[in-house]
C-alpha cells in the first residue's frame, strides 16, 4: 500500500431541509454574494426562489451569473469572474450540478488573480488565493461538491481539460436530495454511471495493494447497482435519491484513493474528447468508453478485471466482467457505443486526431497510437 495523506476540508451538510442553514454559513464570509447557476432548472423546480429568499433573509447583496452549460466552457467562467471582480464579492454561491460547481471553483480562484481562467489549465498560472466557495448540489454524479477538481472545455484550443488546487475545495456543500427529484431519467442514469466510473478510475489506479480502498470501491458500485435501477423506476423517491447522492459524493471525495499513488483517469480523458466534439453528456461518454477500454486492457489487466468482476457480479473471467458491466449500463439506459447516440455521425479520424493531440489515456496504463485506433473501433 502506498503512503498517503488524508485531507478534505469541505463541510458537508446532507439531508432534508439542510438549506435552512445556508444564511448562517454565508454570513461567515460576507454579504456580497456571486450567485452562479445553469440554464433554468433551478427556476423550474422552485430552488431559485428558495435561494433568493434565504439570501434576502440575511440582507445579502446578490450578483448573478446564469447560463452555465452542461459541458461548461471557459468563456462563461471568465465572464462570471469579471462580474465577481467588478463587484468585489465576498463569497461565490454555486447552485447546480457538477458543471456549475466546477465552473464556480475556477471562478473563485480567477476573481482575485485577474488572470484568464485557461491559464490555470495550460499551467501558465497557479492560484495563490481564492474567494470562498459554497455549493448547493442539484445533481448526484460528479462528486465535485467535496473535492478540489474542475473540468472545462475550450473549443478554441480543441480541448477539455482538468485542473485541481486545494484552494478549490468548497468551504461548505449543501446536499438536499429533495432537489434532485426533478432530474430527468436519462440524466439520473448518467449520474449513476458517472459515480461508478469514478470508482473504477480509482480501482485501476496505481496502488493495487490498497485492499480496504478496493472494498470501498466495491461497496459504492454495489450501492449504485442495487438502488440505481430502483430509483430510475421511482424518480421522486427521497430515500433512493439520498442513497445515490451519498454514493456519488463518496466515489470522488478521496475515500477510494487512500493507499494509492494515483487514479487512472484515462477513460475520462477519452470521454472528454467525445463531449468536446459531440456535446455528449459526461456520464454517457463514460459508458461508451469504459467497456471499450476494458476490452482493450483485458489481457494486460486480466487479474485486476477478474477481481473486480468476482466482487461485483460473482464472475470468474475478465470477459464476463466486461459483459456484465456493459449489460448494466444498457439496463439503466446508457449508451455503450457511439452508434447508440442518435443524430451523431462520429468521425473516427477526428477522434483519433484529438486523442493524439491531447495524449489521451496516458495515465497509469499507457496507450500508444495503435491502441487509440483500436479503442475507437471498440467504441463505434
């Protein structure tokens, strides 16, 4: 097992009506609030009005930036940071799913630095301070509510990149499963797939002797596999929403990484290319890439894949493990091939070009350009 340091400074407020404590937390940072949210879902489900009333109760001065996209882009982050900088805000309040909170993390470090956001992703700048960030999560999927990572697209640079800094941990995150009840069935399924993929990226990382962390991975995935299908048949069930929301947070808050030197993250790097090119929802991109990646790696990682399958499905071979994983993704309504995406004509050469350009999937288990060609065939 690898040496490790366990660190997570985010205070998590989980459960029904926890938002009632939001004004007390925000008051610790100041009255000038930059409210960041997406394209309208929080207005449709009533959360926006609830947030505004809570902010009024503390006499907050509110500056808004709305319209964060489901595959967030750097232009929105720069524009929102400019609003925060101009108005000298005390705190950033992100209300939404992973895209909104990821964007708000970069906004929080860009406001005091006055540097274009992409400079962080290009490693031309490093943050030295941040405006405090408080998050209200509305979609169980990415785990961003309790980690220091963010992902953004830059279409001009033809890349979707990731960045992390300890300064980007939310100070507080509020998770009320009630506010995920309006998430439609397809995006609920993509969230379930996303939390499974995060667990797998840890499992296939460097540090295979971390047996307790492996068992945590199995438990999180089994939780998703047991209660995910039930939730998809009963979308307004609070207890089921709570189980999946909790599992998604645990999948990427550092818990599964203890005793490992790193995660794998190669599948995510390929999935980012699909999202960049075709605006594929993040979770859907992962259910396309993961079976293909495992098929490519089944001879190189045979024992590891067998171990995974034995603990999840009772399977005895790598092939059976991959088949069962693919069947589960299909069962919850996620695509497992690019051909499952209606209205999209994937270009293998264009995918290959961006994989080479971004050096995709060169994390723990290195892939060469022949591997890129093969995994594209398996994704088709």
